[in-house]
C-alpha cells in the first residue's frame, strides 16, 4: 500500500467533502441570483456536481424522494403565493423575492435529481 494507498484515501476524502460544499454553494448562489437575476447556468452545473459526487447508493432513494417532493412543492408554493398576493398585501411584497428564489432552487435541484434518477435506473437495470 504505502504512499499509493494513502494518496487514494486522501483523494476520496477530498471528494467526499466537495459534494456537501457544492450543495451549500449552490444554495448561496440561488439566493444571490434571485436578487441579481443572473448566474443560472452555475446553479444547474452545481446541481449536476451534487448529483454525481454527493449521493451514495445508500442515500439514493431518500434523495430522490426529497428532491421530487421539493420540486413539486416549490411549484405549488409559487402558485399559492401568487394567488395569495392578490388578497394579502404583506405577501405581495415578499413574492418578489420568494418566487425567484424558489425558481433558482428548482434550477439547482432538478439536474442533480435527474442524474441520481438515471443512476437508480441504471442500478435497477443491471441487476
């Protein structure tokens, strides 16, 4: 083993740390781009990175369930807030910030969910 085994272990440790940081960075970019209305391609790219590097086979089902739930609920929440904005003045002011934020988070989560879903389909097909 020697140096080669040690280098491989450190490289794997670095990759395991990069995935969670990519997720946090993606969420921060989602918030910033909701305000500036730019950088959408970076969200999609980081979503792909999270899907490829951060989700293990043990976490696959939970991630797919959570991402599917979030994608459906974000759309429903956006529509609900849009309808409420007509009746509740307070929500009308906040919808200007919440709606783009939800859209950016969908842009971030959807590519990762797609990659993980393809991983799951491949795993099911090969067995």
